[in-house]
């Protein structure tokens, strides 16, 4: 079985480098073009199921992936992005200045277990995504797309590859990226990580 992990296209928060978790912000025009580019890239793949986060930016991207396929999007609460609490919409300098103890712990050795101020930790995301990854490992042959978010995708990669959660910092998942895996006999074989080749012709709108 082939599994595609897809991060949604650009939002204004991504563009402006602001903290983004559960806020339901839409795709920018660039993000919409990125989503369309993902859809074009995967148009000929035999995708039979699309699982998606409830947040609008992920649903919009998933609709682009679905294209003309006669399938229904499967909205899964497990795929909600990390709850970043009061840091939602904050710049990183402001986050560092207003929550220095949290920031020091977040960038430290125990970052995966550090709870966002008023939110959750990556460990919480891991615990809710793990059963879903187990479900996907047991899926029959075919192809499945999972459209979600930065932290959810990183956690899913750790789960698929049997990595400790602390390994989430060792790879990137850019906006509108695709990570693909072959699932065989319960094992996951990485085919591509953080693939953004389909975005080469997607430019920001002229100002």
C-alpha cells in the first residue's frame, strides 16, 4: 500500500511566520495554487481514500487532491494540528519574550513533552495519531492520502519509521509538501520526504 502524507498549502500565518495551531485560517492565493499543484502531481495516482484534518486549510488542500475522483473525504479529528494555546498568532520573538521558560524547554532535550502554554504537547499529538497509523498499516493494497499539518505529519513520520519522537526535529515538512511511503508487511519504507518538486512553477502573486 502507498501512503501519502500531505501538508496543506500556505496560509497567511505560514507566510508571516506566526504560530499556527487550531486557528481555522484559510489558504492564501499562493496556498490555493500550491494545493492545485499537489492535485496535479497526484492526479494519476490510484488514491482510493483521503483522510483529512477538520481544519479548512487542510480540507481545501484535500479537495484539490481529490480532483475528479468519486470519493468522499474522511474527516478525522486525530489529524487536528498541535494545540499551540496562547501562542496562536504570535511571532517567535514575542513567544520567546513572553514565555521564556516554555521556549527554553521547547528547544531543549525534552521539547516533545513540553506543553504549549494553554495547549498540548507533541506527546499528546503522538498519542492520538498512533492508533490511526496502526489502522493505516493494516489497510489493504491501494493508495491513501492523509492531508494534515506540520506537527501531525512529523509525528506520523516518526511513528511510521519507528523513530523516537525526539527525532521530529531531524527533518522538515514544508507547506504543500508530500511525503510518500510504501507499507509492506507492517513495515514502512520511505519513498520521499518533504517533496516539493511540484511547486517549482508556483509563484507568489504579483504585487
